[in-house]
């Protein structure tokens, strides 16, 4: 036999040996009881040696009608029983362990998480310095945990009134990578609240909120930040909130209910043009102010009957890329109501309501829009003017007249 034939015939055995060795190494590393595993391997090797040296020759003599060859069957059965006693318990245990992982999660250790209970308990007891020390110990183990940094800032701002320290904690959090934009935007919003509540500093709050669109442009977080910026309280409003002026109650007419003329008692009507100018000025300062644009659209429709201008304002609201779905449905419903009221025809309102169904198919808003579509024709029908009913003038002394008693027939017997 040549060397090449020896190598070719031995390659499958060598590959099998390499695979067996790799499995045994992995098995050895993952075993919890290596001594018992080593004993099972020795017993297994002994059983296979017994089969090769003792049972094998007996099997070969079966064709030679040797009576001793009949011992091959019970000896092989004995070897199988030994292997079963050695490996069946381990196999059953491994199978049960794999099935148990479906319920108990297996033996893998859970991922470590920071502990908040000690810091929260000390904070509730008013031991703020100890709570901060506990949080800083947790931060040494979990330096990028968002909840730990936010809790630290909350204690500094709300309990110690140290807004500058809270701002430093939030700033440290912003410098860390891999935080979700909504979490960082929430932290900046909380910092803006603390500037307003504890320092009465709307300018710092404004600068804090302006960082959200800068850090996350063209995002839902930037959209909500613009809404807050449009209605941020001024310093004058904060001062007025802290020291409200006494409300002067004017002397009212004691015979108000008996007056025939109420001229001068009703509040003066609001000038639509002045109101529109005020809303337009607010939009010049804050073009993303949704509430102001909605009010302007309704004012155009109700006071000026300019459906085209109202529709243009609503379309600007609907064109925003990150507007919440709930607000979009609200604006489309308002637009449909305005179109129906101004035109008296359901055609435009039908198109607007179908936009809700097309934009959010299968949603509750789409189902509501479908129900409104079915009733739209009835809502568009002009109501017939009620005809006034003429009443005869009443007798002013009607309640003072005596009703004459009916005369009794003498032939009738008295009651009872």
C-alpha cells in the first residue's frame, strides 16, 4: 500500500477524530462536574475496548459454527446496559434542562442592571446627600445609564434647588453616545421646566428648548419643542403668576333682571381684523405654532367666510412631516366641518373625510370618518325655516278670574 493510499484512507478517520476532540473540549469547558464527566469517558472507552477485543472476535466466529460465538449476544447486551447506565441519566438531565429553559430562562446569568431602591428610599427620607452618593456609586458601574443621570438631576433641581448642578448632569448625559433622541429631548424639557419653576428664568428655558431642534433637526422631538417655544411663558407672566393682582368686582345693577334694555352690559365684540392681525403676528414669530394657525383658519372661515384662506392654513398644518396622527385627524375633521358649513354641499367634505380613511386605513379614526361619510348628506340638507305661530293676545287678568262652579242637576244624587 502506497503512502497516498494510507493518507487517503486515514483522512476520514483523522477528520472524525478532530471533530470528536473539538466536541470533547467544548463539552469539558461547559461541564459543571468535570470529574464525573471524566469517569464517564473512561467507562465509555473501556466498554468500546471490551466490544472490540472480546465481542468482535466472537462475532467473527459465528460463521464457523463455534459454540462459544453464542456468547457475543449477551456480552454485547451487557455492554449496552453499561453504556445506558453511564449516559442515560446525563442525557435525560440535559434534555430536561433544555426544556426547562422555556419556562425559567435557563442557567444563564441575567444582565446586570443598576439598583434604584436604595437611592429612592434615602430620597424619600430627605437624606439627599446620601441618595446622591448612592447614585454616584451606581454610575461607577453603569456610567451611561440614562435613568441614573436623570434621577441625579431631579434630586439636584427639585430637592436641593441646585438647577446649575442639574444642568451640569444633563450636559454630561448629552455628551454620551447611543442615547435615544426622545430620552435626551425629555431631559432637556425637564431642565427647561426647572429653569421656569425654580429660577423664574424663561430665557434659560428658551435656550434649553432651542437645543432640541439643533440636536435633532427634522424629528418629532423638534416638532414638539417648537410647540413649547411658541407658548413659553414670559418673565412678566411668571411674576404675575407669583403675585396676582386683586380682582376688582364692579358694582352691578341691583334691578338687572327688571331692566327692559341691556345696552352697555354686554362685552364689546372682538374685532375680527385685530384678532387676525394678532394671530398673523404670532405666526411671524413662530411659524410652527399649530394652535395659532388652527385658530387663524377658523377665524378666516367664521368671520371672513374665506374658505380658500382657511383651507390654505389647514393644508400647512397637514403638510408637517412629524405632526402627531391624532392632530392630523383633528385638523381633517375641522376642515370637513368648515367646508360643509361654508358651502352647504357635502362634496368637499367627502373628499376631506376620505383622506382620513386613505391615510390611516383600518384605524378607529378611519371607522369614525366612514360613519360621518354616511351621515354627511343629512347634515348638508338645509333646515326648513320654521313658520312663526301667531298667538292671540292673552287676558292680563286671566289668573285673577274666578271660574264659576257648574250647576248641579237636582235629579242627580249627591256623591258619597
